[in-house]
C-alpha cells in the first residue's frame, strides 16, 4: 500500500528564514509535497475531451432520471410477489339441500381454471391476437413498444386513444395490480412491473392469470365465463372460430359483442385466424373452414338456475353479508369476492309447492277485485322507457305473465312495451291507468295483451323440519322479482289465536290438564280510572256457552276461556313461555294471550316445531354450512363436536353419540299434551278442512281483529308449515275472513302437492305421559268403550296426562252394591271348593286392583 502513495520529499538544506518560527524544533521547517493530483489530471482530460464531457453529462442525466423514476413511479409500485398468493374475486355459489347449484351471488361472471384446463387452440388464438412473442420476451416487447410510441406521438392532441402495445405480462400488471388509467405514467408502471412479474412467475402462471382475469364483456372476466356468456359452452368445447372470436374481445368487448358490429367482429376474427396460420398454430384448411362460420353468439342472458326461490335466497344473502361482509375490502370471505360455497337447506320440491299454494290462495282471495294500481311508475318525459324498465329490475315468473309499461293509450286501449323492446296492444285499459304505469299482462293472441292483476293482498309461508329446525322452503310474497320485502321474515304481524297453544301450555305446567273444566263466559277486567272496565268476547262477538274442557276451548278457539286460563295462571308466566319459545317479548297484558303482540311467520313456525319436537328447540336456519374457495368449512349451523366419530378403529366402547342439540324450552310432556289437543283442532275444530287429508296433523288457525290477518300453523312430526295473509298496510280483509277459511286451505294445497313427503307415522308420546280414556265433553274418565280420536263426533277419546293428574274415578252407590255382590259370590265359590282353593293371605293394601274394578 505504501508504494501507491506519492513520494514525500524533505528539504533540510533550504536557507534559513530571517526569523525562526515559533514552535518548530531546532529552528528547522519541513514542507511536504505529493507527487501529482489525480483530480487535476481528470479535470485536465475533462477540459481537453468533448466526448468525455458528453458521456459524463449523459451518465448524470441518466442517474437523475433513474432517481426521478424511482421517486415518482417505482417507489409506489406494488410488489410482484403478491401475484404468488393472488386470490381473484370470485362469486359465491349456493347449493340446495340436494347439493345442486341453485343460485350465485355475483356482480361479475368469473370461473377460475388451471393452465392445463385451457385448450391449446384457445391459448394460441390469444397469443396470435395479443402477444405472439410471449414465450420469448422478458415482459416487454421492444418492437411493439416502439410502434406504440409512434402511434401515441401521431395521435397526441387528437383525442384518440393510442394503441397499447402491451404484452400479456403487461396486461396482467394492468388488470390486477395498477388499473386501467390512460397515461404515460401507467405505461411506465406496466413495463416495470412486467419485468418484475417475469422474474417471479413462470410463463404458464402468467398466462393462467391472464386468461382467468381478462375482461371480455357481458360482465365476463376470464375465458371460461366468456365462453358461457357468448356461446353457452365450456372452453374445452369451443370450435376454432369461437376461440378466435374470444381472442378479439380484449381490444373492444362492448363493440364486437353487439349485433350491429357483427361484420366488424368477423373481420377482426378472420385476422386472428390468419395470424394463427402464419404462426403455424392452425392449418390452412382449418382456418378456411373457420372463416366460413358465422359468429354464432347466443343472446345476452342472465345466469339462471332451476330454483325459483327468490325470497329464500335473498334471506341467505343477507345472512352471509352480516357474517362475512359484502365486498373484498370487508374480508377474504366476502359474498361478492370470496368465492364461497354455501350449502343451504332449500328443498326445491317443497319450495315450489309452497310458492304455488301461497300464490293460489292470494289469487283466490283477490278474484273479482278491480285493478288496484301499478307495480311502479316510469317518467315517460325522461325518455327511453325501455332503459328505465330494464333498470327497475322488475319481472315476474308466473304462467305466461310479463311485466310491461303503458307507453300510450287511446280510450280503453293502449300500447305496452317490454324490457326487450317489443311492443303490443293492450285492450281493456282501466280508467285509472296512466301512461308510464308498470303493469303485468298476459298474451291474448295476435300481438294483443290482456291485463293481469297481481293481488294487492300478500302474505308469507315458511316450511321447517322440526327435528333440525332447518327451513326447507320460504315464500315471502307473490314474486320476489316484484319486490324484495320478505313477509316471512320481515313483516311484523299479530298472530291471533295461533298464540293460544302456548297459553294453554303454561296452564298445563301450572296444575291444569286437558280435561280441566273452564268457564266459557263473560270475563271483564278493570283497567284503571282512565280506561275503565274491559270485557272480552269470543270471535264474532259470541257470548259464553258454559263450562267446557280445556281441549274443547282450544279446538274451538274460545277467547273467553283462553283469557280466563291466562288470568288464573298468571300473565307473567304466560309471556315468559311465549318468550322462551322465541315468539316475542311482550308485556303481561291479557290481550297478549289472544295474539295482540307482533311476530313473524318464521318465529311462529319455529315455536310450533318445538311443540312437535317434545319441547326442544333449535334456532331456525337456512344455511347448513359455508366453505371458502379452497373447500375448508368456515361456518356451520350444527357445530356440535362428536368425540371419537373419526377414530380409525373401533375401540370396543359404546358408539359415540352427539349431545342433543338446541334448548329444552318446554316440558316434553306439556309439549305433547298441547300437540295432542291440536290434533283435535284438525279433527273437529277450526282447521277441520284438513281432516280429510287422512294424515296425523296438528295445527291452529288464527284471525286477528278487523280481521286484518289470517293464519294457520301446524304440520306433522316431520314437517311444520305456517302461513299468514294480510295487506302490507294492515286493513280489514272482510268479515268472512278467517284462518280456517283462507289460510288453512293454502296449507292443504301445499300438503296435497307434496303428499308422498308426508308420513303416516303419528306423534309419539315422551316418557311420563299416560294415555287415559275420557269423555270428550265432560272430561271424566271412562272405563268402557273404544276411543275414536279421528271421529269428529266421538264421545270417547284418548287424552294425555302427566302422572297423578288423571281424572279420578267417580263410583256410584249402585256400582258399589253390584261389585260387592260379585265379590261375595266369588268368595263363597272359593270356600265351597275347600281349603286347597283358598287363596293365600294377602298383605295389607294388596286389594288395589280389585278395588279399582280390575282396570288401571
């Protein structure tokens, strides 16, 4: 290292100065000189050589530009490494109880495929159209970039958009990482990211991302979704000319996909085919044959599935959004980006039957009533009524009905228009109908249409499995396409007499029995100085009819008996029972015992399911479980652990069993007693119209004051269904309206449509219930005769009692005399046969059976 230093020269023989400087030893002074200055030599070269000066300034400019590029562009770029774990936004797919796909929640059509799933001719078509040097370049095609720069310069200031010149790698960067902003800055970002992407991903991975993410029109992202949207085929089934058409779409999807630009699309498609032949990816014969083919596009359509269950599926969507969020920013498992797979409890057969039954009931009630007004109204002055009708998202799927708008009218006729642009003539236009009214019509032949009226009255229906509390069907109105308001879950209505079983259940838990005698007579309560005295009445303002059994009061739905029972039991206890089964949280007013509190069909059906399930209740569910995009279960309704269920070999112990699900909300014996009484409602009570179905059914009708709502809730040991009908803005349905006349027939039609699904197995009694023969009218115990529970006029029936609550036997004096005579004759006969026949001495108290007449 010392050899590299310039020499140091000490000049000791220099002449002495006149005065010796202070601080220098021996009066000597040293001077140090280096042997040359390198900076000086460079400075000299810089001054003498103009080429060196130019090169230096160029390097400096490049360094400054590189710094500026890093500060303004590169520093803000996302990491290309994120593509290694990139999760594209995917729709949520929904399956029914049978595993079939019934719907999807999507704002974009997306289907993810692996690279090996793309057919070679489709890959080659895209490479020919977009990036023929894809397999060889490093992310940026310099030739294409130069052409793009020239095109940009020639169009600068013209307002036209220059051609991109982007490679497929650059398009991946644009589509996934940085967006589609039109600027030079974005193009620089594309290039920089493309280089990074090529260093992180393989060519196959890049192409897989591209073919899955490229926007291709008709709300389609990726080639599989586009193949379905344009040709209703999978990518593996595409012909050569169809693959070439998809390859032209990245340039202008909204242009090439329209019928009026068909010739332009064919020209561009044929150019792609020529490029494929030029690149050696298609033979001349195949290209010629493909060019001869028409485009063959299918009409634009929305994704449709077999299930017509709009209300059910909308409720599922709401629950999923509450649980996982809606958009990608809400989390990795969002409804519209997370790619969830959802298994629901939807039974398509029961759903169709419930929908048909409710619609038929609504139409029966509304038959003969005049047109009540439009579904919606369009402002015709804004123009383009077709676009407004499309944007309203109103439609209907019932028989051959269609949604239309009244475009013009002249007298009692007019012109109607449809969302597809077609028009027709409507006759019999009501006077109150105005131009712009959205209505429903049906074809009447020869281009004419007839008005159809969607009932103004509406309602809801829910079907549930009482063992699992899985909702099998849900209908919340006439048609979900006319409005999303779900009357099965959102409409708060008074349940009327359908609440009474839970009033009587409370009484049974507090010492009464189904045979208890209750006075059906005037019942008044004093409500204070301001309100005075309130007297309750039976339905239809009927008065009392004397004393009857609890069973009779429930079967005939007697208000006076119900209020008396609620008062004697305690309304605080009654509302606790009602709250325990999930109907509602009410104040302890006597009117609540007659169904004055608001609730929903879903809650009522779930409460009746608890009755049928021996008092054990689970929360009603529509979703069984949810899987993420990779198939992992991330939520399930039944989350009970089964210890030992997956052991590889049996260990010799008892079979593992799941613990009982749900919560015991009612005494099992009480629940069965109520169900047994409600079977009588079907046999001889207010739901007698169901008796001829010949099934073991229980249920209760309900009619609220006005009457404003009519109800029926009931079912079998396997299926519970509930239905209500009323106006959205409650008003009277008419004096004749009753649950047994309007609601119960809807349930009946539902059962008839699904008859094979209904078992003949009766309800089973839990442990601790005694079935005792009683006189149906008096409630007294009977020891003779055969019960006829299914006979409307039976005098003797089986009744369910808890231990030690059965009616005691009443013995008349004549019966005692006759019994004693028989017993005395038996004793004398034994004595005559001698000691051998004499019975052994009996212990005290052993004559119980004999004293009871031999029957217990």
